[in-house]
């Protein structure tokens, strides 16, 4: 790597055209200027100037090094300018969240991008642990998770909550014998079912459900696509537990029935970013849109 101080001395010498004036411009001694030029020539392995009497001419190799120096310092100026330049509505916004939240948020985030075409929204549907890993690695800037983040690695804030719903076919008759009904229907499994089911029975305040063991219920179907989990239930097949947004967004929700409970079943949603890392101004509006959508459900 060429010493930038030597490059600057050489660049100044070529532009000023005189050793003494170069020394004055750079607040150096003339022997100091000569020493920098000699060191730069040794580093390059070629003569950069041809000396005669008290004058010099730049060599072919020197012209190449001079143009390199021009580019080097021009790029440095651009870099320093860009470091202080942070546009509010321009740049890449990388976000990780669950499939349900991606389903809910993507449209509103695209509305934001349509208003500000300089934004680039990148949304990845992925599990909590993968989000934590990607934020730590810096491959995404922010994540939305339902597991409380470790403060040793992440900055976080509670940004909303998702309601969980136990969903059965619209034709199902819900009476006092709830457990036999669910066992008879069987369950529609998906990657988050076990966690959702345990959270649901722990919070809903329904005494019968607390006695229900998910492992004792037959599996009617399995699907890992969030927008298709409710499809079999519209056909009278099975029950499941999903965020209530899935029901609201689903095209066939008139063929579904949501179990009423004494208490709302809520999972907090945390916004996470890498600890001690500043987010660009463009994220202010993005986070505002996310928060508004989570709190209105649309």
C-alpha cells in the first residue's frame, strides 16, 4: 500500500512544479519533500520524475501515479461527504419477521416505497432465532420477534403485540364439551403450532383447554405456508392456533369461527437491532409504518 502522505507530497509537487514552493505549501522542509518523493519512487519501483538542474519533468510512470493520487484523494473526499450524508427517504431497508407479520406488513411497506422510490424494502420471513442471528451478523438491520431479545447483543423495544386465535370450522358447534370437539376435529399443524398452543392455553382462562394435551390430538394436516394454514378448516377439517391477523387477512374467513375466551391471548412483538449500531434516518419512517400497522392491524 502506498503511503498517502507521500502521495500527497508528490501530487502537490506536480501541481506546484517546484520543490521549494511545494515545501512551503505543505509546511515542510525542501529535504523533507525530496525524501517523500524518493520513498514513493522506491515503493513504486520506478522513477516518477526526471531531475535536471533545479527543475524536473514527470515520467510516464509518474503520470500514472499522479492520476492514481487524484483518484485516491477524490474518493477520500467523497467518502467523508457520504459518511455525513444520511437521507431520510433513500436507501436499503432490510427487515426480518415471521411469515404472519410479513403477510401483514409487506403491503403497507410497499405503499411507503411507492411514495419514496429511493427506498428499497427487503423483507424476509424467517423464525425468531434466525432473525437474531442475521441481526448479529449485520445481514439485516432490524427484526421483529416475539422472543425477548438478549440485551447483551441487541437494542430492543416493544413495538406491539399479536393476538392468538383458536380457529375451528364455521359449522362447528362450540358448547360445554370443547375438548371432545377439538379431539374429534383433529389439528392442522404448522411450524409455530406448539408454541402458539401452549401460549394460548396458558393465557386464555379456559379451564377445559388447560387439560388438553396437543400430543394426544390426531394430526389432520401439516402446512408451513402461513397463508394456507386455514384452508383445510374452511372445508371442515381440523382446528389450529394462529395469530388473529391470519384470520383477518384470509380470503375465506366467513367459513371460520374463532373461539371466544375470557382473556385476550397476547404475544409481545419486539423490534430488535444490533447493539451499539445506529440506524439510518430512513428507518424512522419505516418503523413508524410498522408500529402503526401493528396497532391498527392494517
